C-alpha cells in the first residue's frame, strides 16, 4: 500500500483548514425555515424581553412591604383599587396599602414590586383582601429584560438553530434569519464492480451503497448533496466527472477505488485538475486509513475508501465539520455519550480507532457498549450499531468495563 | 388551581394510547427522499448481499490447504492460472496448486476458499508465485450473504431511516421506500397578551414564542406543522380555530392560557368539540403541571402551558412520541447521556422533574451537568441549556456528584 503521507485526524483537519478559502455564502430565510440552519451572523436583541415587569402568577400586585409579617391568623389587609387586564398596559399606580388584581403574564403596575398568589389571599369584602403570607420584592415577577437584555448577542454566528432558538428569535422580533447557504456537495462512486441500486447485481457486481449513505450524511450535516453516479476506475472518465462535479459544487466526495490501482487513479486525477492537489494520502484512523484529502480551486476533495463503514467514518471525521459550518467555527458544543465497553479492545497508539457498538441500558442506569464485529465492507454492521466508540490515538486499547466516548448515530 | 385529574407521565401516555385510533397513513418515496422518515413496513431482503464470495484484499485467490505451513524461508509455490477482473464473473476453477490474481472486491473463483494478500507473496516467474504466510479458509473473503441474507428483515417498521440505512436499502435494491406520512400538526397560541413576532410588542404585550418553538419541535419529530396564529382567550374564537385545526390536521397543540380562566376556556372548548374530550388536566411533571391531554374525533389534542419551557418539555414527553412514530412503536432505542450533576437538587416524589442543564467536559473525559436556573417563562434558559436532566418520579432529588440522565437538545 503506497501511503506517502499519513497524517493523524487532527493533522489532516488543520492541513485542510490551511488551504480552504473561507467564503461562506449567506442567505436570508423566513424564521419558520430556519430550523437546523447555521447562523451566518451574530443575532443581537434590540429591546428587552419582556419589555415590562410581568406577573408569573394569578393574584394581586402589591408593595411587598405591605405584606411583611402577614400570617393566616393575622393577615395584612390591603385595598383592591385596580385590575390589570391581560395584554394591556397597566395605567395607574399601586399606592401603599393598595393592591391590583393581576393575571399570570399581566403587566405589573407602577408602585407594585411583587405579586401575592391568589392562594395566599382571602376576600374580606369587594374592595379589601387579606394577605396570609408575606412576599419579598420581586416575588412572582419576571423583571423587564430578565429573559433577554437589549443590546446583547442572543445567538452567535455558527450556531445551529434549534426549536428553542426559533422561539427566542420570535421573542426578539427577528422574523428573517441570516444563515449560511448549504454547502453544495458532489458525490461520485467509482468501481467497475458497481451497479445502480435499481439494477440487478449480476455475478461479480454489487450495488452502489456509498452514494446513498453519503447522500444521507451530507443532508444530515446541512449540505446540499448531488449524485454524479458510478464512474469506472479509469483516468479519463473520472477526470471528466470530477471536473463537472467540482464546477457545480463547493466540495466533492469520491468513494471507492479500494484496490491499489483504483486508488492511484483518484489521486492522479486530483493532481491533474488543480493546485495544491493531494494534501495527504492516508490517515491514521481505523477503519479508513486509505483516504485522500485534497484541495483544488479552493474546494475540498475527499477520496474516501470503498468500504462503506470506512467511507462513512472518514466522512464524519473530515468532511462533516466543513459542511456543517460552511467554514465557520461551530458555536455549539457537542458531547459524546459515555459508556462502559464490555470487552477488551486492542488499538495501536498513534491511530484513532472507531468501533461500531450497540448500546444496552443496565438496571442501575449505566450504559454498556457492545462492539459489533464484522468487516468494514459490511454496511449491515453500521445498521446494527447505535454509534461508534472512539479509542483515541493516545491509547493502546481499552479494558472491559472502561468508559469510552460513544458518538451516537 | 383546578386540576381534576393529575396523572403521571406514564399514565398520561397510556391513557392517550387507549383512545387513539392508530391509522398511520403510508406513502412511497424515492430512496433519496427517505432520510429521517419512519418505515411503515418491514423491509425484507430478497437476495444475498453480496451475491457471491468477494475478496477484501488485493492478492491471490487460492485453496487455503495449498498454503499450510508456508513461511518466508520456505514458501508454498502455486501456479497462477487466471485473473479475476473487477466487476466480472470469475469463470473457471482454481484447481489444487493453482492461484488466480484478484483485486479487492473481486469475485472469488470456484475452488478457491481464501485470498493471500499480495504482501505475503513473491513472484518467482510469470506463472508462479511463492506464498510466504499461510491462510485459513475464509481469510480475506466476504462470504455470499455475509452482509445480508436473503429472506431476512433488514429494517423494521417504525425504524427511522439514517444515512447507513439508505446505504443498506440501496444494497438490497430497494429504491422506493414505504414510509409513514408525516403527521399533520396544527399549532394554536392563545393569549390576549400575545402579538405576532413581526409586530411591535407594546406595553403589556409580548411576542408569541410558543408557536415558533413548537413548530421547530414538530419538524424535528418528523411532523408537518401548520400555524393557526394567535387566538384570544375567549370561547368562541378558540372553538372556531380549534375546529378548523382539527379538521385539517391529525393532532392539535394549543399553548398558552396560563391564567386560571384561560386554562378553563381551552378545556371547555375541547369538551364541546367531541368525545371522549379531556382525558387529564394536569400531569405530575415539573415544569408543565397544568397541561391538558385530550382526544377528539380520534385525534390527540394537547393544551400546553403558556410558559415556553413548560410547553416544550410537555411537548417532548407527550406529543413527540406520537408524531415520531405516527402511531407505530418506535423500533429504535434512544439513550440519554449520563452526567454528574454538580449541585444538590430537590424533587418531590411522585413527580418527574426536568432540569435545564449546560454540560461541561472534564479532563478525565467525564461530563458534568450544571443546572441553568431561571423561571420556566424564560425561553433564554432553554437556549442557554444543552439539554434537560431527568429526576425520575421515584426519587426525592439528587445529590451533587450523582449521575443523572440528560436528554440532549
């Protein structure tokens, strides 16, 4: 195997980053179309949310001082001099010894600094209530700006919009959202043995798996995938298709070419298409070692292994981060699940190992990871698995019972 | 607070399930449109994958017996009598003492039962190689049907299609996929204090958050959301809108009405629209207690709290499972992340508590959950959080350092 420049995953990522021309393109979408899109700019609140002090309970807006010392046997009596109506400005003032009735979400009138829950009041007559439990200033009140303060950045560029973020954007009145355009990703499968899934697989042939698995991965990462079909392991055909794909897209994935000769074709085609060309040929990861990373015309091109498991894992390690952020740093943290692996697993130091695992929940709540054995050519092992466990390159393996990071599918 | 029938989350789920008419409707979509859709039927493989024994290495197809005892100093010599071409049927037989050259992915010829990697051979002359390391039968070979056996269920009804599942479906030649139609979900916000996000929020008013957060949650769950805007807390308006929403959709979400009077309006409207009507009014969950679960015309209707955090959490507990599966049991396991909570948290027994948390990774790889404090009316607390920690109803709380389940956003 000719691997002239084997890099670790970290080295591969930073090598790629050095050669990418970061030109994330932006579009403005209506708020309702924003889910899962990546913000292309910081979003700043221009006003306080809420814009006034609000009650969080049904009850009476009071001056807290008027309730000090109140008990069930010795209530504090206050005069009900007004009523806050839902959705309306509270015009007027609560003077000492006074209270206004107020619904949940109602605007606190001037003078009042707390709300007594209706459960802690008794009606003496139509104009007087007894408060049976004291409140402190601010009790049962959301203060103006307590949710969002005017002038603050509420969501950062690079953030992926979740349902609650749609809610927050609505709250601050942002109904058009600046997001990255999805990265266009061209997908090519190579291999003389491949046929389209709609075709019969005659003896010697297998159906193209990688185009479809990668298509799903690109979509999941927020990209816009386009399939270029199956190309023979032959220089001119691959060059023609790759030039077309590069022309139409921001990133190109070529998978297949598992045999030595075929791998060389992919690398040679990349080298003739443009500068800087192949940056590395081989990464210190298992499965997925015989991968090619390249940049041509400022666009990343990946030569992924033909084995579906390897292709998917290398995609996640190298291509996914670029597609997810369209060049921006990701503003959101991601966390693996921690699970106890249930058998000893060997791993070479200096190499990142990814082991397909199924997960199992024990009575005590802890989670066990059971390796899915099987060759990296078997897509069924990825289907059976719940995720992949990562044995980092600093480790020589793990012992049964040891906690490992599991990245869920 | 009038809560005439408070159920636990489990009781609420099973009460709802009893009244739902499970009519998941199906559609057939092209494979490339299948990502994240829920299979409406089991998918069965009609043929073996691969359809023949395949080499996983570049090398020579041999009879393993011919290599027994081979060493570097004393190689086993075999005659090269054929060549397997990629993607073509291997016609002929490897007789004892013979070998065929074979590429990775090539079809194993009859007679051969293993592949010797090219690295463990030496060329003696054009027609003879020496094997320097023995192979066992099956070495470096994927057997016919080893990935998928004909006649087996490869993916179950109720399974959500992931990228690798697209790959598997391609492998077995399934290019049209039977999936559940997305559940149509009508979303209504009620409250005299609400204004559309595109409008100014005058004093006393706040912008509608819940419609947008719920819209995102419905999409994420695989449903087809439709907004019905903001309705006043008034019987006739709500009845008219709810009838329209019920007519157009499979499920209806009404949020808001946080004040006592407003809550009653929602329940009364549901009661007049159809049978069986309100099934529970109040669930033993915090936040989210004042929630209504109902079934009308066989369709679920939820009255969610007005506080955005409560509405989102109750949606996830009760509505999401129905939308995700369109009535089918979910065929895929889901796992929480386990994290150590970093402070004592009180929780009443008999109630499920959900605490917004941010997560933090420690040097040793373990994950710490830090509660995000703040009222359930503040959407910013959901934005700040990475997920919610679950304190189950059997527990009276957790102590700092204890491991809890965290459901990531």
